[in-house]
C-alpha cells in the first residue's frame, strides 16, 4: 500500500493541523499506486491496514475512510476493537 496520490492529500494536512495528530493516508489494494490483486474484499482491506499498522508499530488509531474505505474501517473497528 502506498500513500494516496490525489484527493486525500489535501484533507490529511487539514486534519493534522486541526486535531494535532499524525495522519497516514493510504491507497487501498487495487487503487492508485498500491498493488493490484485478484482478491478485493473488505476483509482483505482490513488485513492490509492491520499489517500496515503492525509494520509501523501503531498500537491504537482513529480510523476514518470515505465510501469503501469507511466501510472497511467500520469492519476493522468491529474485528479489532483494541486497535480503534
């Protein structure tokens, strides 16, 4: 997964400045510069984000998303209560 190229790059700094938090914006699999795979389900996206958080040593986070990303973050919050 790679940093998103358009759209969210304008929103992330606003959230960072308004909330004084670090924002990590990512492309979901099969979007933008992220790898494209045959598998593309909400559970796959959730596991991608969980792996990213583990790789970055992030133990807890506020998860937000728009449309598909929002639904994936809701599933992640339900599946991994201790993270969100």
